[in-house]
C-alpha cells in the first residue's frame, strides 16, 4: 500500500464533561499537529498517491473552520466531548467528503484508506483510520 501524508496544525480551546477528565473539565487549550495519510494500492498514471498540493489545501481549509475556536461553542459539537480521538474522526469525515465531492482531484478517486492523526504533544497522539 502506498501512502502520502500531509501535515498542518490547529489551535483550539475546549473543556470536557465527566469526572474521568479531572482538571481538563476546566477550559484549556490545545495545539494539535495534524497528519493525514492517504493510502492506495497502486500509483496513478503520473506516479502519485494524491496531488500533494490539493491534499494540503484541503486539510488547511478543513482546519480553518475550527482553528482559534472554542470547540465548546461550535454547534455541531454540542453534547460531545471534543477529545483528540473525537476530533480525529471529525477531520477524517470531512477529508473523506472532500474526496467524494472531487475537491482533491481525479487522482484521489484511487484512495482506499485514510488515517488522521492528531498529536496533542510530543508524547501523545490519537488517530482514526478507515476505508473509503
């Protein structure tokens, strides 16, 4: 399986509900490094997994909707703890939709799997991976 990864970052604020989260129940910030790995079994006719420019632009556009935001105030997240794992799936779903809509070009039609990984520090990360 071939894989190409693009990276960007996202700065947010949020809080969590539930005793499990201890002090993270209070408002706090996070800066995520976001990696998206596009996977396909064969390269396209140009020898590509995906157009790296389009992939990077799509990721930047998706993250812009949440960057510098308090996720507690985002309507689509009402009733959810916006954990790192949860946000990895949100970004996965938005990238998958962009591919389906053709926003990542013809080459993206060959993508079979995606992995979205959010690094919340130099020692911890969470991801969501799945088939398209």
